[in-house]
C-alpha cells in the first residue's frame, strides 16, 4: 500500500538524527494538524526508523522490530473511550475484524514472540496488532470521520 506521506518526508523521518527531529519543518505544530494526524505521523515515523536501522543492527547481531498496537485496554484507553471521542472508539472496535479491544497481556505476548527464537528471521518489521481496524479502514468498512447527524 502506498504511503500517505511524500518520499522526502518518509526519508527525513527514517534518517534524521533523533536530536534533530523536532527541527524538521513538517513536524512544526502549525504543520502537523490535529492530534490524530500527529499520532499517525509518529507511528509511521517509528516504523520507518525501525526499517532504517535493521541493517545496521543486523551487522551487530541484533534484530529491530516494532509493534503498532490498536486500542489496548489500558487506563488511558478507558479515559479515551469515556471522553468526547468515545463514539469513534466504539465504531473502531465494533467494525474491526476482532470486534474487541486488545489487552496489555496480548501486547506482552507479541513482544515475547518477537524477542524469541521463533522470530529469529523477523527484523525491520512493524507488527500491526490492532484487531483489524486498519483492515476495516482500507476496505471502506470504517471511516474515521464522524457520521452525519440526521
């Protein structure tokens, strides 16, 4: 799937020194947009940075991966699901393939798998574990825009 970000943005996200990231013009508060856009940009940046570092760390005998969890039942998620965006969260959960939220234990078990010998050939990967929310978005089953009021 094609990235929603231009190639030069993806390159900068992947390769800019951590100490210099906040100096990038497209990461300035007036350029990022709302918190949802910032969240998406940060997740994409994380995945790109993992890919960019996989080869260098591989030369040292290490693997580098990341996990991109969806709605995980944590205190923060509980707050979000009872706040002003609760309807959006409800739609995401109900429309996802799993039809439920994830648990911290599921994230921990996924991390344990990635750290274990069973995953020895996995490196430079962003493991999406969102119960199928992104799949629902990509197939058109879910829209993150608020439904029109009748």
